[in-house]
């Protein structure tokens, strides 16, 4: 593997000095880019694209060709894991993900197993290897997984949900089954992320998209608890380099102190908390990644720069900040606005690192 | 008007002693009740039901016939205000609210006006008067309105939204228009709630359902700020009785201290924060209303009692707690589970008031 030419992202996650604040965007390889839409068309379905290492590599690199991003993120989907468990993932036209065999009973939970990620999810590791080769050390590659709780919401509901009636029904009425499901999923995530790291992922991120839908007790018991187990089970050093871990519970800023004790190197932040206040709350225990509202990208480049300046000022002087959006970039954003965002971070952050 | 026979709810909002913790449920008159579905069928559309004072009264009282609730809430919809502004509210089959004339440009904002609520929304005041007569002092009646920001999301998006692209586009790119829209809406809300109070509403609640979608700065500037103006403009005493005001920003627990300084008597809480911690943060400045996850009602009556017990214990001894769900009751909940919830609050709370 080639030496890394730009290690800002990894250094910031480890709270080491950098020249400017590194920046990437969640869902940076996505539908807002015409070249992504072209590759997607060529691939067939969204799932076909995820399962094709060459094309997954192609879309992973597309945003790097346009913008001065400091990291690449594996193009994939969090639902590859339940798919590998045999739940039968499919995407209905314009309707989001669905499972043919949702896990809606104790009997269904009892049938769950930890899949062999090296065979069942080999296409993901192949994509990681292909991307690392194509990147040639340009920027680091981020691997990722959904959190067990977040995966459980899809596995039990059978798709997306607004109120999580079924999965919370199981959580409240049959916590033993819920724990069993989460335990199997957590063990799978450990194997999955370690396989990604072995294949070349230089940092990993755990997306807990629906942790914020839980009460405080349930967040700790059913979400954070399993993420801690995962973090404890991860390969934290590979090929002589540390592999930082980012934990992101969307809508979970009220539990930041607990997250900071999870063992993660960095925490993702949505946009509902000032990053300066978040920094005060976590101290020097973790780095912070975030936290611009993705809808700011609908505004003018001037307004985008203003918002970037505000967030940089809020974080203040020193190390430990990776700039990002507080959630994935929206599909109707003008790519030129994404460029204004990325460039503004680099241009305006230099004074904070002197 | 008859003397109030059960004033627990009002006393708790004013942090006065009560015998047991009062309880009501957001959306307690709703689709989970077969008798509601029958009246709804009789009325025609949802909007027809809102605009028919006799039938609105009928559904308002239905949950009180079943459960030992300590308050009634006016059956209506937050979107009556933009409808009265001429935006043309309609509900497409199974698709939620839509506006024929959304407010998507500066020119459209410039055309907005403060409608005469006494004439344009007379059906609401008629419903309040009808309900007060029918209640005959049994429990207090709650009036309500959406917050200006929450109303703005529907007015600009033209209906519900997942990412608020249009309304945030206006907020970020044309804040002057957004402020103008919010100012007109806030002045309308003041007139609307004061008219409800004059007609007989004994407490009022401001629903800021989408405040939690904003950044901290924008929440203060574009949502809380206008709710403060509303609270300052409300009739706080009517017919010799105080009229308490409840403010509820869903997903806004990170701003609880700011909300406590808004002038509201009580704050609504969703379920993502322990109510005991919330009480520590707001001190004796406001009462708290909440905060059971509505999905707990899908669990067994035993599990529901357990959750009620936990929340009562978390709040602890003393005054200032109105028990409620952290969001509206779901349509697929078994009414017997709602009964278990209401009864558990009364039965288990007595020791906390001795």
C-alpha cells in the first residue's frame, strides 16, 4: 500500500495538530452528483451498485475528483449485514429499503446467526481493496457499519419506520429477544468492521441513525452498550497505523458525555448542538466531527461560508475537529455549493491551527 | 360557566399541591378509538370534523368517557391558521396535509396578512364554547396552536417534509422574508389563542413540533423568539383564573434552560431526556409535562405500569408534574392500554404527593 499523502483526517481524529481542518461529507458519493447518477444507471439497482466492487470504487472516488475532500468513504449501505443474515434486502422503486423476511417474533430471533462476513460480504472487502488501490494514498478510506440498534429497527420493522412501533414493541415487551438480536448483530459488526480494516479501511464509523429515538435508559442499554462492545472488539491498529473509530448517534447530543466514555476516538454531531458547547462537554476525551446543517447547502455560497466560519469559531483554536455535515448531503444540492463548503473549510480554518 | 370539579391539571401547571399527578394524552381524541373513527366517518373529511363544532365537541369528550383523564384538549388541527390565511388546506387520502398555495417566494410572503380569527376561525371558538358547556366543569379544557416556526414549515413546504429544504432555504437565504412570515404568524397566534381563552380555554399549549430540526442559534432566533412574543401577548388571567401556558419543542431538550426563560408556565418534554434530569435543569421556574415514549403503549399493561413508575420516581416528590406521553398516542394502540396508562399514573403517584 502507498504512503498516505494527506493524513489530516486521521490526525484530527486522534487530536493531533493539522495545518487546516479536514473535511468530508456524509453521503458525499451520491445522487447530487450527475456522474453518480450515470454510474448508478449503468449498475442497475442501488444494491447492484453496492455489490459491484469496480463500480462501488468508481462512485467512491467521484467526489474526490471534484472537491478537495480529506477522506473517502466506502460506498455501501448499512443494510448489507441483515442481507447477509438472509433477511432478503430489496429496494422498492422510490420507497427505500425492505426485507423479505423481517424479524418479528422470538422464533425469528432464534433463527438469527452471525454470518461469515468474509464470504457473505466479500463484495464489501473487495470494494475496500479496490478503492485503496485506486486511491493510491491520496486520502484515507473510511469503512463503516450501522449500529446494532439502528440495524435492528430495519430488521424488525422490515424497512424504514416513522414510529418504530414493532421494534420498540419487542424492546419493551420481550427485551430478552431484543438483546439476543442485538448481541448477534454486534458480533457480526465486529467481524465486519475488522474485515474492512484488514482489507484496508483506515478509520471506521458506526452510524447510529436511530439511537435518538430511544429514552435515555434504553439508549444506554440497547444502543450505546452494544456500540461499546463493538469498539472494544475492533482492531485499533493495522499495518503500523492507528485505526480511529467514530461513533455517531443522530439526535443523541443529550448523551454526549456517555458517548465520550465509549472508547471511540471521535463523536459525530448533528447540527442541533453548538460544537463549541459540545467540545466543553467532552473535553479532550474525544475528537468531534460535524456539524453543519446539510440544508445550509441549499443557501448561497456566501451564506455557506458564513455558516462554516461560525462553526469554526464555535469550535475554536486547536486540534480534534473534523468538519462535516450533521447528516448526509441531500440529493438536490448543487455540487457547486458542496465545493463552496469544502473550500471554505480549508480557507477559513487556517488561523485556528496556528 | 360551572365551577371546575377537577383542577389537578391547572394546579400542577402552576406548581401547586395536588393529590395525585394529573394525566392526559396528546392526541387523546383520535384514531385509536373506534368511537372516534365512527364520528370521523359521519363528519366526512378530517377537516370537516375540525370545522363542525358539535362533532369536534363529540370527539373531544370521547376519551373522557373511557378514561379518568384530568384534562380535555380541543379537537382541532394546527393548520387552521394558514388555512385562515387563504393557503387552501386540504388532506389528500392517507397523505397528510397539503396547501394549494404554499408560500415559496418573497412575493408570496408579502401577500400574507393577519386574518380576523373571530370570523375566519369562528368554528374553533364555537367548538371551544360547545365543549366547555358539554364538559360542565368536569375537567379543564386546553386550547392550542402550532408555533410560528412549525406552521412556517408547512406553509413554505406546502405540506409535511422530511428535510425542510424549502423552508430552511428561505431561512438561510432570505431571513428577512422568513422573519416577516413568522411575525405575521406570531401575531395571528396571539389573536387565535386569546380568542380561544375568551371562548373558554382554561390553559393553552404551543406545539413546536419541528423546533428540534434547527440549529441552536436558529432555534432561538426563528422559533423560541416568536414563542416568547406570543407568550408575552397572551391573556394570562381570565374570569378570575390564571390561564397557564405550556410550550413544547419536540426534539428540543437541549434548549430546556432557554425554554424555561420564555415566560411559559410549563414545558412539554419528549421521551429522550429523563424527567428527573430535566427537573434539575429547570429548577422551580416551570412545571414539566411528559414524558413517556408513546410506543410503550404497545407493550403489556404490566410493562406500561413499570414505565409509569419509573417516570414518577425520576420526577420525584412534589409539585409541578403533569403526566403525558412525549408525543401523540399512535393510532394502532389498544384503548385498554391507554386505560392502563392513565390508571397507573393516578394509582402510583399518590405517595409522591404526601
